[in-house]
């Protein structure tokens, strides 16, 4: 039994499964979180960001209203972002379908490219979004996620 557990731990470690797997390296490797320059927050927790994207929070930690936006569902950047804040992509779609059907919320605005995301965030006070890691992020501020 002990050898079986040790083997499972070794396999999980090799596959990157476990506590904290993919946490900080996924942020830098796959995407950047951006916000409108009117946002006073310079950082946000993963839990707070998850709550914003799931619609259970409508403000930044500082209290300012937030408007979330996302890239199209199914893109590698969107999948990486959602997974990094603890949201399964399929659950995210299902959650927002239920919320819309019941009239209990408005999902994040869906944008088609990094350029559209940057433009939206730049022009909408309090907004938050994410872009691919290689995107140039002028006119918005990059937010640290912890």
C-alpha cells in the first residue's frame, strides 16, 4: 500500500498534478491580466478574480465597480486563464447559460482578439480582462495576480 501511494505521488509530480501545480508559471507563460487605468488596484487574488468572472463579485477589492471581459471560449488563452483561477472552462459556460436563462446575471463581454480586448479595457472604466502573454499592453495596466 505504501509503495502504491509513493508511486502515485511520483506520477502526479511528473505530470504536474497536485497542490499549486501550474500556478505562478501559468500566469507568466500563457497570459497577462489587464485593467483599465482608472483601477487603483495593482494586484488581485485568484479567488477575487474568480468571483468577478463567475459574477458573484461586481467590484474590485478596492470597491470600484468592475466590468469583466474575456476572449472567445475555447481559445488556449481563455482555457489557461480560467484554469489558473480555479474555473473549469465547461463549468464556466454552463454556469453562465444558467445565469442568463434565469435572468440572474450578465456574463463577461466576449471579444475576438487581444487587440479588441485591449481596446475594450482601455475604453471602459473599471474593466478587467486578459490577453496572451506576448501582447503589447499599452494604454492599460497589468495586474499582478496572487
